[in-house]
C-alpha cells in the first residue's frame, strides 16, 4: 500500500476494496458503533531473569512496570508420594 492501488493487474480491485473499507469506517464512526473499553500500549521491554521489564521510552532508562513471571507453573503429578 499505496502502490497496489495503481497496480496493472489488481489495482482496480484494490481501489474498490479500499473504497469499501473507507465507507465502512465512515459508517462505524458516524454511527458510533464502537466504544473503546481499554487501553493498549506498545513499549520497549527486556527480560530480566524470569521477569519482563517495560520501559517508558526507547532509551530504556526508566522502568514503567515489571511483569513478574513465576517459575515452575506447570502442575506436578505425585507418584508414590514424590513430586
């Protein structure tokens, strides 16, 4: 995109699909068909041991939050009293 819109083989169909998509988005926005109920962010991150640190920006100098991972999460079966 946007080169596909002028492609000799599929350009006409691509323009039709694009126009249909734009019309659908316009109806969704004007009709207020959707309501946001959450927030999403894409943040730089690194693993630190079993945990994941999320940073406020690409400098990775300030930790926004840490997602603490648990080790050995799988259920263990007991055989003859030994786990």
